C-alpha cells in the first residue's frame, strides 16, 4: 500500500483513539496519539510546579522537553524523562491540564513539528482536535467523529474505571464539557471539522461499525 495519512478529529470521548488504533492495526500502519503528547506536556508542568495556563514558562518548558514515543508491538508508549508515563497521563488532573496547554500556540507549534515529522516518514493514523484542519491539511482521508455529551461521558467513565481510576460520571461529564468549550474556543487551531472531512456520529454505532466504515473509505482511496 502506498504511504497514506488518515486524520481523525473530534471532541473528547467520541471514540477517536480506540477507533484510530483499530484502523492502524488493520492496515498495518502507525497510530499516533497526539493527545498523549499534550498530556505529557501537562504532566511535566505539574511535576515542575508550573501552572498549565502559564504561557511564558510553558513556552520555555516545551522547547527542551524530553519526550519520546515508542511502539511496543502495535501499542504506543510515551516516555517523559526516560520514564514510561503512558498511564500517569490519563488522570482527570492531567486531562484538564492537557486542554489548558493545548491552547498555547508555542506548545502546539512544537508538538505539530514532531507530529508532521512522524507523518512525513511513515503511513499514519493520527487523531486529535486539529489534525485535518492544521496538522495534516493534505491528509489522504479526513474523518470527524462526534457523539452526544452523555454518550461520550459514559464511554470515558467506563474507560477510566477499567483502568482503576476512581472518578464519578458527573466529574467526567464536567471535564468533557470543559474540554469541548476550551478546545472549540481556543484562538489557535481550534477543534473544528475540516471542510473536506467526512463526519460520522458514533452515538448509536459500535466501535467495529465505525471502523468498518472508515476502512471501506480507505479502500476507496486512489
């Protein structure tokens, strides 16, 4: 298969990561979880005692951040200062912080630089908020996933509980509403459906139904 890039965008809890991972596995290409990169920046800030809204210090922090992405089998692992933080970046505090740091242009520019480099060198499935509109504007295929707030909160709650993270459904719903507002209203590269993206509402669809639909769209690419 020729080198391809698949951009999957959408709000928190729409199923982007789960679906992107399955597509990457089925196609035998790399999955890049861009959200994990912003979460790692937020975790680093919290470890350093820096507010996740402190633009000046975060701009400095991100220039020299020791972040590395590795693949163990088909699973992406992310390392911060040589420590595997793949689980530590999934807490509610880091989730909120990730949304905060992602509105800072200098942080996004650094992360996008890394993301584009990976895409230039590999066939990728990349998910996030601005992949089709900003990171990979020339992606081979652009998908925009959405779902109702209640459905997204329920999915994220179940996902967190399975990982042993103690949280209430109400807390998850509040976090998602916060992130939706923050991501959509940020000045630089906001959450937005690309004009040429195909929108899929996943509220009443199974993961496999969404994956099958996207795979069929990939097969139609010329």
